[in-house]
C-alpha cells in the first residue's frame, strides 16, 4: 500500500488486530488515529514499512499493544499526540532507529516487559510526553546506541527496573 497497512480510524473502538503480517507499506504498518479506544494489537509481525511499525496516534486511549514482533522500521512502536492510558508490553522490537518512542503529549502510558534489540534509541521520550511509566524493559544495545533517551522538556516520567545490556557480552 502507498500509505498504511491497517488503518482503523476516527472513533474506532472495541477492535482486535491479531495474527497479521504487515510489511512493505509506504508509511505505517498498523495505526489507529483520532479518538480510537479499546483497541488490542497483538501477536502481529510488522516490518519493512517506510516509517512506523505500530502507532497509537491522536488521542488513542485505553488500548494495548502486546506480543508483537516489530523490526526494521524508523520507529518500531510509537505512542503519539495526546494518546493516554495505553499499555505496551511483551513486544519484541529490533533494528529500528527508535525502538519505542513517546511524543507529542503522550501521557499516563505503561510501557513494560518489552525486549528491544539493537535500535539506535531503545526507548526515547520526546518533548511533551509526561507521567508515563517504563519498567522491566530489556534493552540490548551496542556501543553506538542509546538505551533510554529522555528529552529535558518531559515531566513526571518514571523508569524502574529496566536493563541495558551490551550486545557484545
């Protein structure tokens, strides 16, 4: 597809996106944008899309991304633009510029028990993201990569029990 692989949109709710292989799309593999809620994204393989693998966008809330394998993306999993009260866990992400990123006012999201392998930034928290919790994530990096990067314009984010492991060990 020239843009999105799977794109439920405006006000979509109570939906399950499960067991799909999504690749080679021109923009984003899986996205739900503009007031989506109660969306479960699980057990998908997402790779080689132009920009984002999985994106929670524009006020997506009370939703879950779990047990996905996302790789070879600019951004593997992104929680974006006022998206809140979401949970991202048990995902395996690798070979992305940003493994998991939060930006543009994302708040009150719970990011935990993910495995992030050899991504430029394992976890990156951009300006405006606040009150998010990051715990029990395992980030495997090499010398040129950053485990967790936090922009100074963020606030009240919490990081507990994350592991950064050198890939050469």
